[in-house]
C-alpha cells in the first residue's frame, strides 16, 4: 500500500494538534510531558509506507538531531534512503545524509552512506592493490571534506581509499588523475599543519591536515580531468611560472641557457669557449636523459662528440669532466631533479632572480621568480613544486578555510580564484557551507607529501 504525500501532510497537521493537547500535560506513547513528539514516533511516521516525502524527511532531519539518531540506528529507515534512486529526490537525500552522518557508528553503514552521497568507490583496492576501504574515522573525515567541495569537482573523483592508517600525519596521492589514496592517522584526525611544509606566516599554518590533504587531491582531480585552472596564464603569471618540457627538442638546452643567464658564476674553471659549449650540451643531455648520477660520463661523451677528446688521453679528459661537475651549473642540476625536493627551501643564492627545478621526476622543469616566494605571502612551501601544486594548495586553503583564513590568502591569488574558479561552481555551496575549521589541536611536528 502506498502512502500519498497529502496523507502524510495531513498526519503531520494532526501531530501539531496532538502536541497542543499534550502541552497541557497529557503524556501519550508518541509524546513526552512537554508535548514534544517522541523521535521514534516522528521517525516512524516519516518512513512508513513506500512513498517518501523527501522534503519533509530532510526538513525534519535538518532540525531534529534526536530523530537523526533514531534513523541512523534503524537499518529499515536508513535503507529506504540509500535504496532510493529517484533523481529528483537526490538533493533532499543528500541533505538528509549530511545530518545523519554524525550518528553512524558502524563501518558497513558508513560505507553505504558515503557511496550513496558521493558516488565514489571506496571498496578495498579501488585505487591500487595496496589500498583499502578507509575505516570509519577516515570515511567520516572524508565525508566532511567532500561535502564542502564543489559538487562538480567531487563528481570527477572515481575512487577513494586509505593506505596507511597509522601514518602520523596526512599524505595524499592522486593516480591516473581520477582516484585518490590517503595516508592518515585514524586516531588523530585533528592534526594541524604545523611547520614541515609551511613557514610560520604561511596561510596554511594551523589548518587541519587531513582536510587540506584530501581537498588538495580533489583539487588536482578536477583540475586535471576537467578544468585546467592551473594552466590559466593569469594564474601562472602570479609567480611567473615558466615551463620547460624536458624531453621536447631543444627545451633542455633552452633551460640550460636560461639557468646560465640567471646564475652567478655558472661555469667557473679553466675552460675555453669550445669546452664551455660542450659542457652546456652535456648539461642539456643530463636533463633530457634524467641521469644526474652519471653526469661525468655524459660530460666525457659530449667532449668527445665535440672533438675535445684530449688527444685520446682518457685521464686528462676525465679530470676535465670532473672539473665541470664541480661547477655551480652542474651542482645545481644534480640537486634540482624531481626526487630532490629542493623546492621545499630553495631560493639558491646563486640564482638571485629566478629558481629552476624539476617538479616531479619524469615531468617538466619549472622556473618562478624569487619575489613570488620572498615578497608575496604564500600558502605553503609546497606550492613551489609546480603550478599544479600551487593551485591545489590554493584550492585547499580556500575551500577548507574559514572566512577569516581566506583573508590570509595572498590577494592576487585570492582575487584570481574568486573571479575564475568560484564562479564556475554553480551550486553556490561554497558560500552556504561556511567552513568549520576544527579547533586547532596541538599536534606534534608532522610531515606530509602529496
Ligand atoms: Zn599535489
């Protein structure tokens, strides 16, 4: 038998009358002495029959935590929400779930609620074979993060898993641009950014690390899969990001020439012009072939190719190559590959205007102007890895930040973000869901990487 919406509304009107009479001190099985209808009775009324009044359900759950608790603990009620496939009801269902989530206390139910709410696969190994379904604290924490992010960004996320649940901090990784794994401390979801990836005045100091880590990764997913905001020329201009696609013909050499032009004493030694030219060729080859640890062999090769083989005297040639490896240019290249993390501190004194490094091993080299780091307030040190990270850190600071925290974002970035990214968020949820920054828990020095 089907309930109709109007019948249910009529029942609710009757309830009001019951309350009025109950307020005179009459206690009934459905109401307490004060005349408030008991949560069990309210829940039963909402979930009786097969035709749900979703607006009534979401309104009640939004305003009555006691009913939420009853519904969250009753599989029969909860399944009616989870099993509903009516697209028109989805907004009300989402609102309902948002109010129920705090009352969910078991893993299996939490998985169902999470999957229903976001359509993201959280099953074991959904991301990689070594990843698994997050335990309940991770799922709840993730729920609260995704809830605050633009819906059309979250929709780009296909799967979310946990990896190391005793990791004393938070660290996230995005794979194939659409799935995310997070390492986190399940017993301490309140760890805040306290210095390993930030300087003391950075905007991200004090922000919850789990929240910012996951938001950062979702920022990547939406950026890479759809929006390409991190490639917007106006955004790149803020730090004056310049890309060197290391394996594109001629680009490695261009990078070497630019480094030489910007470097204090790049190639000091007893070198003649032909040797300097061969050294630059070798430098480009090291970058292009990604072989920082065999620089001496590559220099020898370049010298021989240029007809500078020291008349076949291998000892002389090796000695010359070794001198070349000791120059500032070659030392810098060696310490600036993607696995060196030099962007953590950077601003090498021998590069007084611009820095040069590879963001990730196997990907582009980048340059930015020093003043972007030294004179403009930054979100974190991590943003200087590459523009994608610059964007993801900004994204996390903005969407996980309180209104006060947002004011700390450097004005050029904030202005660009609010003109370019925020207007694309058509559901207005970024205003609606005022960020609730958890009270900054005192956290030990932690580290993260992503
Ligand atoms: Zn990242």
